[in-house]
C-alpha cells in the first residue's frame, strides 16, 4: 500500500525488501486494524494524517532535506 501511494507521486518508484522471518512473524501477530472508536467518542480525537497525507508530507520533507527533486 505504501509503495502504491508513493507511485502516485513518483510513477517509476520501486520498493524492494528482504523479509526477516523473525520480524515478520512479530508483525503478523499484530492486528490488521486498530479500533480508535473510544478515543474518538470520549476525547473527540481524530487523526490528522492518513496514508495519502503521510506520503505527501514524507516526500516533501525528503525533498527539502536532500533537495532531491523527487516530486
């Protein structure tokens, strides 16, 4: 999902990864979705960033820091 979102800004982006079986087994034990309904209802909490906004901000910061001209 992350690579696909980055490709919206950098079409030729390629992400390669080497999966560590131990770390992957830990990640596989995590829930697929977090339930933040109590925080939303009781505290009025709402996330400021979704994947699209996180990606845009990340690329903006990388561009500024490294003057890379990625986007």
